[in-house]
C-alpha cells in the first residue's frame, strides 16, 4: 500500500507498519509478544508493544490514533501523516538517547524501545565549533587519522559563543550535534571549549557514539607539561574562564596551585578576520599576556581552539612557557575510543571532508586556506 507523508508529501510503501517519513516507522497494530521494527533517519528503532491496538474509523474510513515518542531531555517535533483508508497519526518524538518510551497520550499505554544508529568504521567523524578555531582539530585529525572522513560545522552565523549564556550555547550545540548525527557521524568532537563546558554532558546523553570535548584532554596535557606541582595558566573566552570548568578538571587531576586565568575575547575576532591586522594582533597578545608576567606559569593552556593560530605570537611574548594545544590530546584520545569500539577507518579508506557553515562562505574559505592549506573542499551553507 502506498501512503503519503503529510509533511513532505512523499510516498512511502507500507504494509502493517505505519511509516512516518522520513523519521520513524513502527507497527501500532502488533499484538503483545510481537516485535515492531522500523527506522528513524539512519537509526534502527524496535519496540515491544504490550497491547492490541484498537481501531476506529471515521466516515472516510480513516483510522485515528494519537501517540508520543518521547526521549529524555530534548525538544519535541510534531509530525503529521496519513495513509489513506488506514491511519491518520500525530507523533511527537525526539531522538536524544539510546533508550526511550513511546506513549499513547489518549489511553496512557506505553512501549519501551531501543534505538541504535546505523554506523560503520567508514562513517565520518563530526566536528563542530563556533567558527574557524575547530579547524585546528581537523588539522590534527588529518595528521593522526588520515583515513578518517570528517564532517565539520562552523556556526559562524552565531559567532561568538564565548559571550553568550551557557543555556543558549547548549541549545546551539545540541542542534548542531543532531545535524551531524543526521549526516551519519559515528563520533563527535566538540571542538570548542565554550561549547564543551556548556553542552558536553547533554550531547553525551543524546548521541549514541563516542563524544569528546577539548577541556579534559587539555587539562591532562597541561598536567603532563607542568607536573602537579607546577604552575598552569589558561587563556580562553570569557565564557570558558567564568565557567570554572578548567579549575575543576585540573584540581581533579591533582594540580596543587591555583590556575592563573585570562579571558581573551578579541583573539577570536582576530582569527576570524584572518589575522590580517598584524599590529592589532601584537597589541592584543601583549595586553592579554600581562597577567602571566605578573604570575609566571610553566604551561599555558590555549583554551580556545582559535588560539593555537596565535601560538607564534604568544611564544614570543612568553618565552620558555610550554604552550598546550588541547587538539593534540583530543585527537589521540578519540583514536583510542574508536579503536576500542572497532570504529577506526580501514587503511584503504579514502578520507573525505565536508564543511558546513551557518554564516558567510567566502571568509570561511579564506580561513580554510589559512589553517588547512587549501580552500577547495566542499563547503555548504546551512540556514537555521
């Protein structure tokens, strides 16, 4: 039987299973003890119904039913569709966890379900940042995991993240993580310290594959560089500095001294503009490094993925200080996570890179060339 999606007006072939195109399908008429299986995007969904579904038909011989597919801690999306002469259903659903509940709002009946993503070792790694900075993580991926394909999202249309409330950054981050999941990502790197502080735990709950932020790897690298008795400094966005997340991670790892911190909001703007104004760069570096002359440190965490692009300027201002780029340990940790799950791309796999941008394309392509040495990768604009 051919039905039509009420949102997309596209046909979907069904039999007993009622198809919710393009997101989920299940068999609402299955009896207790039967298993209903379907798909949700690139996911498999299976539910074990516990009752015989009742059927009612209106004058047009259309059966009606009202269901909610709810997964914890996520926004909801309502879908409406019809299979002529069979069913007219309204489903509200989210896909934010491996387990969830399908509820019949009208009669308070439930199914328990399991959701699994269809991924393979050759599926891409998803990476996102507020802008250009996360490309330093991609650069590290090309060196350490050259066979891995990458999907990169630069949210330049909503840049900067560091000055925004954590709740808003969390909302943006979950939206991008879901976008990358829909594109088939097998793992996600949150290549933004501000987004890691705001949304790591939320994305870990919503994404079925490995999820890694840059803060813990950065803290581990700083301890390795300075030692637990050493002095550690941090430069980051104001949002990351004020969150205190590095303080907590370093204390957990055994750092004995207080973290010396400095917010550097102008650094992001300078990098996004392509570092074209050399005088402005030098002036900003000199101003922001002043606290580390007053309170010398052994290691300095470059706590924003934009900042490694300023490392030469910073090194000249703070000679002898070990500069810590969290991207290095982040990618090494991800490699271990993928190996443990059997998800490393094979040696014959040909890496592909795709970039998505919510802002202006030309400036991003210029920064692609600045960081990765070329600007001929596929770049697509995404309008939220």
